[in-house]
């Protein structure tokens, strides 16, 4: 699970990517779609990002530079990590592998995935509830790479 700061970094990287595609409208829509998820813990950062109107603004912002240079840490069990890599290699997702290598630091743990309640750093998005998570966790799991 990513910490709240890591989620902010991940969302920032997606926002930055949309701006890099020269689509200010797309970036603004992305920003507005996910803003609420981060307002409680990152309101000041969001207010800084709200002023970004073009890719050139990103180059001038010290805050944007610090986010761009950081890596997101994600906790993942060994089996999930291997499934992810198998899928990306099987589908020849070279670009995605590059993005992952450049922007994500996986903290791979042996054994089964840890329970969310066991992780003090976990932060859920607004609108998610433990009841929803419990309902999802009751569904049958099909192990392995999908065929």
C-alpha cells in the first residue's frame, strides 16, 4: 500500500503526464476528478497545483520539480509483484515497465499480502469504506496470470 504522500506523488505524475501531452483541458479534468481524494491531507499542495496552466508552469515550480524527482513507494507481496511483472512482459508493455522503473519503488515482502489493518501507513481514499473493502475481499480470487 502506498502512503498518502506516495498517492499524492502518483496522482501528481499522472497530472504531469497529461500536461506533457499538451492537453491542458485533459489535465484540468484529471485534476478536478481526483482533487477531492486528496483535499483532506494535501489542500495546500493542491492549491499550488491549481495554478498550473501550461507545461511551462511545471518547469518553473520548485514543488513540481521535487515531485518529479521523487519515487512512489508501494508495498506489495512477492506473488503480486511477480504477477505484475509477468503480465507486463507477456503483454509487451515496455513503456509501462519504463514508467514503473523510473517512478516506483516496490517494497516486496515475502508471503501472503498483508492485511490493511496491519499497516499503519495505509491511507484509503475518501468515499471508500471498510464495508466496501470487506465485500470486495469476500469475492473469489483466481490465481495466476489471466489467459
